[in-house]
C-alpha cells in the first residue's frame, strides 16, 4: 500500500495485547483504518492522544517499533451499478478475478434511516418456499432471522431464496463460510444465470474471524445504494450471524472487556440492532429487507444470540427436520412473521388468511393425535385423517424444496383439505368454501 506524502508514520507502540496495539498519535478519527507493519488495523478507542487499534490478523510478531501509518479514512466501499454480479471480501476488494469497481466511495456503517422518513411495509416479497410464503409471508422492509441447527442446510435455503425471491437486487453477506459453501453459492448463482442481480461479500473460515465484523456493514452499504439511489427492492441475506457474534466475543475478550451472558459482549444487543434496523421501506419505492441465519447450539433459543435477535427482529423462521417425511421443513408452530397480516389476503388471494389458519390448526390436531399414538391411546377416524393430512402438508407445502407460487400454494392446500376432511371440519368461511372447494 503506497503511503501518501502527508501521512504521518509512528514507530512507538506503547502497549500490545492479543488483538490491539496502543500508541500516542494526533488528528486520528474513530473507526479510522491504519496499517501496522503492513497489517490492516482499525481505531477502536481514543482517549486524548492515546489511540487503541484493533489488528485484524492479530498482533503476533509485531514489535514495539513497528511502523504505524494512519490511512485517514474509515472502512469504505465504492458503490455503483458495477457491484452487481461480483464477489468481494470483507474490505470490499474483488475476489472473483474481475476488475476494480469504479464508483463513489461511501463510508460503511452509517446510521439507520430516521423513522419519519420510513413508510409502513406493505409490499409482498415472495420466496417460492411455501413454508414461508403461505404461513409466514415476508414483507419488503422486514427484518427476520432463520433459526437453524448447524447441521441443517440453511445455506441451500438462502441460495434458494436468492434464486426465487422477487427482488431487484440480492446482497449476500457470508461470514465464516467454508470454501465449499463459498463455491456452492458461486456455482448456484452462475448456473442459474442470476449473477447479474446478486452482490456477494464473503469472509471464509480461512480469513481472520475479526474481518467478519465488516461484512454486514459492507452488504448494507451496497443495499442502501440500490434502495436509495435506484429505488430498487433489495433483499439482504446474512449467514451466519452466530459467526458474527462469535467474532464480536473474540474481540471483546482480547480487549479484556468483562463478558456478559454466554460469554458475549455487553454490547451484543446494540451491535445486532445496528445491523437489523437498516431494514426499511422508503416512500419512493426502494426497500431493504433482511433475512439472516442464526445457528443455534443444540436448539437452544435462550442463548444470548437468538435471544437478543428475537427482540430486535419481526418474527423468526424456524427450520427443523421432520422425521415423518425425512425433509427439512419451515416449522409452522415456531415460525412467525409479525408483519404477514399487512399483505396476506391484501396482496395475495382473498382466501390466504383463512387457508393459512385452517392448515396450521389441522396440523396441530395431527400433533395431538401423534401424542395419543405415542402414549398408546386409540385413534379416532378424524385423528387418522389428521395424521395423513400432516404428512402430505409437510411433504407438499412445508418442505424447503417446494418451489411454487402463492396461488398454487393455496390450490394445493385446498386439495389437501378436500382429500382428508369434510368442508365443515376445516372451519373456513362458507363463501370461500363455496368458491374454492371444487
């Protein structure tokens, strides 16, 4: 990295920890980038002239007389239409062998949008996944996480959402991806011919974990460019926020901060909120919708990461393996979209809210029948039909490999009702029964 003539070079480090270097310097800004013996670092603390820098690759081997050069700017991203179809690292540099981006340089991590400038979300975002679109419809400008165990195929679900979602741009922020995952995303997007509307920021397991902290801000800076400047519907996919939070914990631990619940930093709530609150619907039509994966440890949703996430976001999507059909489904009992009523039946077919409620209620009847069966009680004829319905419902609608549009989903649900139940058993308004019970 070439130094500019007016850059000051410091060579007197006063303290070194596992992650940070401290020195005296003047005219330095918060979050400013620097190099220490060629390694990238960032200002994390300023007290008078005492400056503390976080070194992304760690401080091992850095001497006290190392050259410290301040770059005079915080992490930034060049934004323009050229971002589309490209893969970048945590610093916004291309990793796909393509040319550098030309555009306006924007500092990442700016403030979220003033609530006065927001519009109430009311636009439907279809994903083609019935477990989402039918039961937990997404709305543009919403923020919602996938809660999933580490062994579940959440990256495949993310890739499917990227392929099927009716959005102008998809921004992928990958944190702690394995090389296999990175190549998987790259191949899927390439083969589907949708690369031109996808921008990817990727940190793999081979990169320093601390670099993950830049990925969400990079992704959201790109999203804001397309949503604000181009009035586009932008869908931001972040995977995996648990890796992000673990990187926060590594940094705070190395800086000897006192940990909070589950060894997480005390700032976890505000660190997560800073990201999720970037979701917005603008009056001019542009929007940023955020879907993020939070992997669970042994299904524990009381852990600090999912616990804090649940307070910030507008619901959650819960993935689980259904042993009856051998597929991963979007669990209708534990999933919730708090904004679905803004579009269900308004931007979708009139029967949507009734069909959604009836299907989940009948699925609950099947769960009760299953409990009876496991405890050795006799099943009624209705119980047996409910169990048969639940199996078909899981297979044909809840499974994540189902790819159909909203109207087809409703038609499939009606055909399942008709196969397993009498009209009076499904508890749907008579005018809808008359119209759709064909």
